[in-house]
C-alpha cells in the first residue's frame, strides 16, 4: 500500500472507540504525537479550553513552530472534540490537519486569544523530540486524489 498515513483518521477512530468504551464523562482527551516527550511537569488534566501542551518544544528552540501552530500535544474536553468534529480526514502525511484544527477551534469560539491556541504557563510545556530528522512528506491534496 503506497498511501500516506492519515493521522487524523486514526485519531478520530481512537476517539470514537474510547467514547464507546468509557463513556462521555471522561476528563481530557489528549492528542499526543508519539515523538513528543515531556521534560518536566505537564498539566495533562488541563482542558477547560483547548490547550497545546507542548508550548516549549526543544525542536523549535524552546517555543512553537510558528505562532498559530496547533500540533504536537493537544488537550481538549470530550465536548470540545465533539464541537469541532474531530480532525479533518482529508489530509495524508504530516501537516495541515493541525492548521485545520485551529480553524475548527476558532469557528467554535473556543480559544482565549485570536489566532492562537491556549498554552500552559511558562515552564509547564517543556517537551523534546524523541526522533531524529523530520516527518514524512506532507500531501495537501484532497482524500482519494493524493495516492502515489
């Protein structure tokens, strides 16, 4: 199979599976990239608003990739994930599903500051990369049109 991986689809399936098994009364649902490793205390139980927990990432010089970056480790309540309708399933490879998530958060008026996701207080978002090199190539085309 030469299709690129769909991170969005696997998250959405995992989310529905968890809700079906454990119910709607869960605390925070964390979308956690496997290659993001916490270096210190991280407030994994923070989800009153959607929060990007990896706000001080070594891979990006102790910051985020760009100001509106919404990837890596995201904490949201079950109701927030339902409001934004999960992640967009049209993306293959890595990229754009994070930007799409910020758009969904904005459309549902779930962020505290315009154009950025909430982030924890300084010192509580320290992460490092657990892998060398970059991600697989990103494919921005629509589902079904990007098979190679």
